[in-house]
C-alpha cells in the first residue's frame, strides 16, 4: 500500500483504560506528522491494523479477551508487516513479560506510569525507524520496476535476434513461411497439455522457430532441390541439426541454448532410429520430443508449390501410427487433446501460398 505524499503517520494506541488511551492519544497528536488511532478493544484494533497501514503500534499488556502478547503474535503473523515497529506498555516489574514480548516481536517498551518525555522520545525514534523502513521499501520497489523494465528490454532484444535468425533460415528454405509460427505455438500447446509450467511453454514459443536454423549451412543445390534427395544428398541434409546446434550453443541466453537443443534433437525418433545421434525415449530432451510432433504435423499439413497439404485426418493418422516409434506417445496425446487450440493456431497463422490457393 503506497502512502500519499505528506500524509500523517498512523500511530495505533491499544489500551482498555479510557484515561490512558486519551493521554497517549494527545501525546501522539502533539508530534508533527503523527495521528493517533485509539482502540479500547484489541480485537477491533487488530482488525483495523490488518485492513489499514499503521506506522507504529503502542499496545498495553493487560487487556481482556486478548492480551498484548497475543496481539503482537497476530500482527507478526502477517508477514508483510515484519518491519512495523511495536511498543508494548508494561509495568517496570514485569520483566518476564518483556522477555516474552521481545520473542513475539516487540521493538521497545514504555513503562507505566507513562512519562510524557520518555513517551515522546520513544515514539519519535520509532517513527524515524519506520520512515527509514518505508524509504528502503520504496527504493526496493523502484529498483524492482527498473529491473523489470531492463529485463523486458533484454527479452525484446533476444526475441528480435531469434526472429532474425529464424527469418534467415526462412529465406533459404521455401518450406518455412508461417510454419515457424504454427509449429512454435503447437509446441507451447503440447508443453501446457503435458503439465509443464508457463515458463517452458513461453520458452518453446521463442526457441522452437530456430529448429531449422542449421539449414543455413546446407548447399542450395540440396536445400532447394525440388525432387527426392539422393542417399548422399540426404546425408548432407542430415547435418543441419548439428550445424544449428553449433550456431546456437554456448550462448549466454537460455533461450538460444534451448534453441540449440531443439535444433539438435528435433529429428531424433522415440525408437532410436532418428538422427543425428540415434537417441531413444527419454534420452531425447523433452523439448526435442515436443517439437518433433509439432514440426512434422505442420510440415505435412502445409501446402507448398511443389506439394499439396495432407488432409488433417491423414496427418492425425500418421501421428497415431508413429506413437512410440517416431514420436513420444505422451506428446502425440497432448497435441490431440489440444485439437481446438491447434485449429485456432492454423487459422491465425496462414501461409501466403495457402491464402491464395486454399488450404
């Protein structure tokens, strides 16, 4: 709760004796920038304190229903009020009570009968302490805002770098287009359906578009060949996961490092018959298993000048057929469970070719 500029500091006084309450209230009001809030009933005082923002609490020890110790315990149980100064009013002989009050969270004590000079000095000191705490809190909040702003700028620059890397691959590979948008959103959908947190889903949304960045290292004669690749040509094409990994690895950016893993593993197969390293099962990182489903589905269902799009039912059948061989079964199931969202992604991100020639 932000305090309005130049507003008085709220000093809550809790004492079941009306005369003491009036006396302490008048002493507080004599201090500049301080305003007393008096309560005879500790329950009512506690409710007010939990609803508002007190700057100092002065609480008597002996009170009916709830003594000062219990009052302090309940206030300190509200963790955001740990820096709130509390003065307890006790008799000089109640040493054991003071020890217990300190353990409960009292900051200082006032001794009965109240001495006006002592009261004013202790209250003024506690309010100065409170002002220091508030200033520290304000600096921390300001710093947090600046950190969030700086972090957002870093993320924006990182996103731009990723977009440019992905577009560089797109310009060399006619199969990409809106493909990188769709497959990255599919990847995020799968992650969420698998129960992963939003952090991984958002990271996949940013990193998955880099899955084919290694195609930058594939000769045009192979990458742009309209017909079927020869065995030798396919062996060259199979180098693009490693090339992509080598481009992105060892980055200081966690997103680029995730992109490196995706680039390296999205052509691995669940049964170990993929490439480049023949990983199998859970030895394939989860991000690689997720992107494999998203990438293959979108590639199959995308129309291109040299091929028609597969019907959705045929592509779904291939995913189901590949459960446990090509694909992680859990990833296939998660993708199909998100089918309505998949269709929404397809509608949102359409290739120019598909828009002109139909889906």
